[in-house]
C-alpha cells in the first residue's frame, strides 16, 4: 500500500515538473503548443523569430496582456483551411508562458 502511494505522488510530481519545464520559456511554450496541436515535426524543425510587425502594430494590446508575438520560419500547414499557421502570441502568466495562434491580420 505504501509503495502505491509513493508511486502515485512521484508520478504526479513528475507530471507537474514536466508541465513547468515545457512552459518556462516562450520558445518552449510555443514548441509545446505546436506539438500538442498535431504538428510534432514542425515543433522540432522550425525556427522561431520575433514578429516585429505584430509587436509594433499591436503594441498597447500586447503590453496589457503581457504578451509578445512570434513567427515561425517553417510554419505548420493546416489542411482544413489550406493555410499556413505562421504567427503566434505567447503570453506570460506568473513564471509560465502560454502560446496561442495569432492569425495573419
């Protein structure tokens, strides 16, 4: 019984630690987002650069959300919409970063 409890606590701690590690930097959060959304090859092979256009245009909104936009050098291709998923917004919440698709506009 004691071994089962230790195993359960260790497993939960490992899951929490992995979640924190995968969201500790903006690039890791973006790569994790790509991987979890079904683009594992893109998440490992693409380069990530600052999206200067969106960061300049939406400066006030991004500052209020504590966010920054990034662009992928080799973007993922979404088959249903026949479009490239190039731009992403990464928001900082506490010590963790979270990514979401930002769009082209």
